[in-house]
């Protein structure tokens, strides 16, 4: 998936996703190359169906074997998920304005749920703000990733394990 970021006068706007997944279950995104999108390479969001059931998070989602680069916002942006695995991917050149992380785990409100997140065996290079931002969530495990001159930022999280990363 090749976006049109190079054609935009304002290369730092945050719309224009490579893949957007809304309120879906049992999703597997595998061996996809995403580059030059103006927003996030992949974004997971909820659907607000207020009349009957409220909010529906994405459930049991896996992103594996992907090459995600040159995004204007994030590589993967997860707003509400139950069961998210991000493994064996290559994130590089995630550039734009401020807060450009390769992976941004960021529930958008107190009602959003972010739990059971596994991030492993990924490579991160040349990302504007860092490899990962964990802005809330429970039961997050991060291991065996390679971060080239990048870090992990976390706040408002519970039960986080970070180990065997380089």
C-alpha cells in the first residue's frame, strides 16, 4: 500500500491511513508493505453505536510480518483493542510532526479498553518520537524487539512486562 504523502503540501496531517480497522474481530494483517501514508500505517478504532450497545472494541487482532515506513503519524495506532499482537514487523522512518511513534497504544477515553497486548520480535529504526508509546492499557507484554536509538514511553498502564529487548 503506497500512500500519496509525497504529493501533499502539508505532509504532516494525520488523515490518510494505509489500513483502518473498525470494531472488528479475529483480524490478521500479514506480510503487507505500507509506506508514504499521510496518517498512520494501520489504525484500530471502535464503533460508537450509542442507541443499542455502546462501544465495540476490536478483538483478537494480529499484525505480523509487515514493513511499515514513511508514515506521517504512526506505524500502528491502537485506540481500543482486546487482544492485540504486533510481531515480526519492521517499522522505520516514521516521521512527521510531534508524537510520531512506530506503535502508539492510546485509548482515547476512560471508557476505551486496551488489554492483552503483545509486542514482540519487531525492529524499530528512525522514528521521530520513539519506538512505542503506551498511553494506558492493561496486561501489556513487550519482548525480543530491536530498537535502534529509540525508547519506550509508558504512563497510566497496569501489569506491563518489558524484557529481552535490544
